[in-house]
């Protein structure tokens, strides 16, 4: 394909910031969509060192970049360099999408929205009035726990090896969103009861991912009867 047919003096910039970034397939996906929809823009991967993150954001802004995505390890750190972060992003403590509107950068979190939509498409159900157990207390757990609470879950049980991490997420929900969030240590008997009494269980840990696809985040003392 001739690059001269793709890039002109009017071509705008989009991209993704991260480190490492070489593994990402986002440029292939996004550039395919841009070409098919006739948008005069290119989507580029940007490998940025942590010490250069602020300069990278300022540079993309100065270049009048339409917007950019943010991947690990900068979803939290980048928030302090964004002009306005959405309410959901602030509650979730992470930004993965930045939009440049008239020279002002707006940060959003679309990870949890993507999870919510795919869950509903696969199951035909939502989270309203449901008892939801979230396993783990990392960045993904916080985003998903906040999202299901916003969407009306009756109870969000956050079960983690370290109770203090679970408590941090529960505090965010209880102090800002209607509904109830309860933190549990994975060793507590009460955690097992919350687990077995939940309508929906969401695993946000690395258990079950390749290459350990047969691993599970809880032991055999945890039971669930859907």
C-alpha cells in the first residue's frame, strides 16, 4: 500500500502510550477502521519512559493530536497531566482514553464500559439489584467494582488476599455511589458466604490466564450455586 495515499498535509494523529508497547495490535485495528471509515488520520504506538510521560502528553497536545489511548503502566499516573478527568475515571482511579477538544485534554475510562457491554451481550443480564462478588483488588477490580455499583448492583463484595486493598475500593464506592460495597479478606469465613450468596462472580486476577488456564482465584472451600 502506497503511504502517499494514506498521509497528507491534513492527516491527523491518534495513538497509544505505554511501555512496553511493541506487543500492541491497536495500530492495526485502529488504522483498519480509520481507512474503512474514510477518516484522514493515522494511529501510532508511542513507547514512553516514565520520566518522559508529562513531556509526551504535552507533545501530543502541542501536535494537535485528536486523542490517544493509554495502556500499562500509565493509566493512573497520566491522570495528573490531563486537564479534565471524567467523574467515572476519577472514581475508577484510571484513564485509558484521552480526547483533545480545542486544545484541552479530557480523560475517560472505557475499560469498565467495555466489560459491562460484553457481559450484557453474552448473558442478556445487567447488574441492577444483583449481588456481585469481585475477586481481586487491583486496577481492573476497582474499575469493574465501581462500574457495577454505578449500574445499580445491590451489593458489591470485594474479596482479596489483602483486606486493606479491598477496603480502599469499598470506601470509594460507599462514599460516592448509592449501594453497598463490602471488603473481605480471602481467608475470612464471611468471604466464602458472600461468594456463595452472590448472583454474579467476576474474577479480575491473573488466575485462569495463559499459560495457567486451569488455575482458579479461590480454593475448594469456596462454593457457588448459580
